[in-house]
């Protein structure tokens, strides 16, 4: 199956970053129970997935499968999908440590090589839905779900780090960065709640609930964090000798708080 340019770039990025990501966030993503998003709110409190025992569950962008392993322990028949082979190597190691074995699929969530209607739940916590064009993932999720099946996802929503991006644009508009950055709009697509709901309804979903939640975050080490996460696409366009100066300049304009906004998606395919 052919990969989009964005998915190819994203695959190369996650293959490169996987080891560091798994090490740096081991505690956060190695949670002892399923917990959602940056808030780490326990699924047992929110109950958005419901009882997964005996259900077919697909995780889009499973990374090292920490979420999938927890759901498999609850009796779900899980399939983990990820675009990065290195992330899936970590998933295999974690499954072996947990004494579990379930299918892992190496593919982009844009085109999932699985048959129609095989899942009761398709979910994503800061995985593929955060990186892929929703015009592709939403119809794919609708195709993969059985009638009555549930789609649950969380990703960046409209206004996500808008203040931070404005600071990066301001710095990037001046020399020596302008040649590399002016006119470039970046790979982001932070959808609003209403347009996402319309998209879901057009793809045939019902009981659609979408909402935005502002979640300002101050990382422990803002320059290191924004270099690794928020400014990564900018730095890929800049020569290496400009990286330190650019990160420092953007941080001094933006301040250390990042204005994250999360988009929550909860929708059901009609029975
Ligand atoms: C921030 S990581 C999160 C992984 C996991 N959900 C977790 O909580 O640790 C994002 C994951 O999405 C995957 N991803 C990005 N684009 C994807 C795509 N087009 N299809 C499938 N997975 C994708 C990456 O390879 C990476 O493993």
C-alpha cells in the first residue's frame, strides 16, 4: 500500500525517535492502568471505552503497545497498529515481558490493511489521529467498525499551541531563518469540534460528541521539549548550525507555557 509523503516522513521520524521516546516517557506511558491523554485521567473514571472484555479493539498508533497490553489484560481481543517498525519492535518486547501475544500491524492509519467491520472499538490516545489527515482516518475508522462500534480519540484541536506557533513565525520571519521558513505553513491540521462532528456524521457516525479542552502545559525543560516536539518540523527545514539560536529565540518570545488545546472525539457507528 502506498504511503503519503507525510506518513513517510512521520515513519522516518518515529523510527529515529522511538528509543529516546520510550526511555524518556517510560513512566508516563508505562501507566499501571489505562489513562487518557496528557491529563492521565483513568479510563476507570471516564469509562469511555466501556467493558472491553471479549470485544475486538483496534489501537491506531499504538507505539510500544502499553495501552493495548492493558486492554488485552482486561480480556479485549486487541490489534495494535503503528506506522513505525521501531515502535512496533518496542511493542513486541513489551508484549513478551507481559506474557501476551496479539497481532501488530505495520501500516499507516490512512489505509489499514484489515477487512471491513472487524472491530467493536477503534481508539487512539495521542497516536495516529494526531498525525494523519482526518479525511482519511475517519472513513477508515467507519469502515473498520462493526455496526454499533465505537470510535474514541484524543488529539490536538483548533487553537492548539497557536500562541507558540505565532512566536515561531515571528522569529522565523527574520534573517537568517526567513529564507527557510517564510511562506511555509507547516504540517499541522488542528480541527475544530464542529467541523470534526460534521466530518464524523458525513462518514456515517451517530451519537457524535466532540469537544475542545484548553490544556496549558509548562514542560520541565521548555527548550529541550520544544526542540524535540513543537519545533521539530521547523528544525527539519533549518540548517543544523541555526538550531540552537532558533530554539532559544522562539522560547524567549513565547515564554515557557505551551497553550495546548485537546480535541476529544467520541462517536458510534449506527447499529
Ligand atoms: C506520540 S506516539 C504515541 C504512541 C502511543 N499511543 C503512546 O501513548 O505511547 C505517536 C505514535 O503514532 C504513530 N503514528 C504516526 N503517524 C501514524 C500513521 N500515519 N499511522 C499509524 N501510526 C502513526 C507513531 O509511529 C507513534 O508511534
